[in-house]
C-alpha cells in the first residue's frame, strides 16, 4: 500500500501557516513520511475553496484539519492509514 499523501495548504504572510508547517513536519518525520505544500496565492481554485480555513491539511485528498493543526489527530489518521 502506498504511503498517505499529506498536503498542507498555506498562504503568504500567515503566522498560523508557520505553526502548521512545524506541526506537519514533526508528525510526518516521526512516521517516516513526506509531505508537500501548496499555496493558495499560486492556485486560484484552492484560494476559492479554502480561503477562510487556511492553513488546511489534506490526507489523501480529504480535509483533516484547518487553522490550528492538531498533531495528535493527524498522527492518529496517518497511523490508521499506514496500518490498514
């Protein structure tokens, strides 16, 4: 089974996004996973969809958290996907 795809959606000049990057990095690193970042500033369709919820974490295309990333919840979701 493929590793879960973790995507953090951010925007420029966003202090919550900095915290979210740190949280996603801690969780994914501990599990040996990678992650990617997409900025709404560069992708209008993301800006339209997530404008009021930035930062947003998607796992396998499903929104799992926004604003303040709950590391425990993210780890639980990823662990479940890794072991299913």
